[in-house]
């Protein structure tokens, strides 16, 4: 034991941020119009009542926007 070398604070707690991964995982989203699972990166988005919906194509987006209520029923 070395005299005068006692730590005052004990162990330091460092909170490293982890959550930011280098590899962006492919995110799958659901197209409510054609019931298809699609890649978020290639999806067409449409906002309705504050929620973003993902559509597989412009055609689906157009259909969605014609009558979103048909597709967002819970
Ligand atoms: Zn679609």
C-alpha cells in the first residue's frame, strides 16, 4: 500500500453513448396500401394526421392520399 494515494472519488462512471452504430440497419416498414413490407430507405412517404406512412411506390402513395382513412384503420 502506498501512503497518500487514496482516491477521493472512487470509481468514475462514464456513460458512453452507444446507440450510434456505423452500420445503418435496414429498416422495414409496412405499406398500408398493398400490405407489403418495404425498405424504409426506398419507400415513398406520406404524412397523414401527424404520422408518416411509407408506401412502396408513387402509385400507392396516390391511392393512400385519395383516402387515407381506408388504410389507417386500426
Ligand atoms: Zn404499395
